[in-house]
């Protein structure tokens, strides 16, 4: 019988996001125990977690060091295993085994070190270099990112009068989004590629950086940039930072666009759309909980608006 599984307090705090989260968190220890048993995995060391997943370092029956990830059964995670299989370890963590029904993935063990301590432009170059590995031809099994964006834009239009975002930006995001979602999806995209989703691993005997935790869909590769501009936002205004917050956002933006060989205008449009949508989600969370935006949410909305403005100034 595998040892008991304890859900970390920070992950368990996601119960506040609604009854679906609470129900999943109630089931999570039993699901994880069943996978450990069925796959004959031995947990070792301290667990960690993402926003919607529990990760346990484990050893397989043949002594392989691995990591067991058990995630929330939502649309975003449904096809994670398919993208990891398609990438085959090229630029991304290797998938060793999957049980999509239980949202369980057995992954190669990577170091816990991510890009959050790297100089931001150096980290941008690393992430941009991974785009070429990940943006393979669109897969028929994956959903179109445009289908999600259309739903999100409709919700934004519904709340346009109440959402705490300048009306000019709301109208701009709606107009840009309506144009871009009509275009064909050309590639598999990660969807949430930022500093924390790139870990140190090894390929061919050498250290390298490998991507984790995709939310894969078929879409436009230019969709990828926005998380890199919003993450580590406080560093733009930290003591010793060069220039203004606007300058810092633009430096990262151009570093990503140039290193990836992206079209600047198209990348900028997607940054505006995603920034406004992210700010709107904070508003939706507060409305759903029948409260005002809390301090963290207000800070998040401010960051989103700042990024959307900076890439256009």
C-alpha cells in the first residue's frame, strides 16, 4: 500500500476557485495513491505543485528516476500527453507513461531549477529557442486555440462596461481578436510558456533547458509571447533596473520577437489580446466570488494593462 498522499496547502487553497476544484482536491490523494500502486512507483522526497497539479518525485520498478504529475481534469490538460508524445523530448520533458483518464503523467525527472533566476533577456533567448522545437505542424487531435479565444472574447464583450480596463483597450482587443481567430491554425502551441515552465535537464550528456506543463492547442505561434512579458513583472521596477517599466517590457518583447523570427505586428496584437483577456479573468473571478478585486488581483490587472500599453507606445 503506497504511503498517504498529502496535498500541499497552497494547492489545497485552490478550493476557493469553485466546487469543481474542491471536488477534485478531495479526490486527488486517492487518485494519486491508485496511480502509484498501479504503476509500481515509489515516492521519494518532497512533493511540489503547479497551479492545478500535484507532482511527486518517484522511482520506477526498474530504478528510473521520474516525476508523477496528477492534474485537474480540465480541457486545457486533456491533450498534454499528446503534445509531449509528439515532441518526443525535443525541447521538452520526456513522457514515459500516461493515463489521460486520471490526468496522470509519468515524466522524466528534471532539476527543480527554472529560469526565474536567469537574467530576463538571457531567459527570453532560451524560451525563444524552444519555440522552433515546439511549434510542429498542427495535430488533428488538438482543439483550435481560436475556439477558446472566441469564447473569452464573447465574455469580455459581455462585461465591457464593468471590467476595470480602459475601454480603448477592451475595444482594441475585441477587434484584433475577431480578426485573428478567423485565420487557420498552423502549429501546435504550448499556451503557457513562461520562466517557471522551463526546467534544467540533460540531453546528449549536456545540460539544457526543457519545457514542461503545456496547455496544447493548434494555433498561431505568435500567441506564445504574452506570459513572458507579464511574468517576473516586479523586476521591471526593481532597484538597478535599466529604464522604465515600459522600456523593460519592450526589451523583452523585442528580444523574443527577434530571437524567434516572429512578425512584430502580429506578436504585438496577440500580446494586447492576451493581456486584456488575462485582466478580464481576474474580474470574472471576483464576480464569481461576489466580491471586489483583492490587492493581488488589482496588481495583476495593472500589470496586464501596462504590458498591453507598453508594446504599443
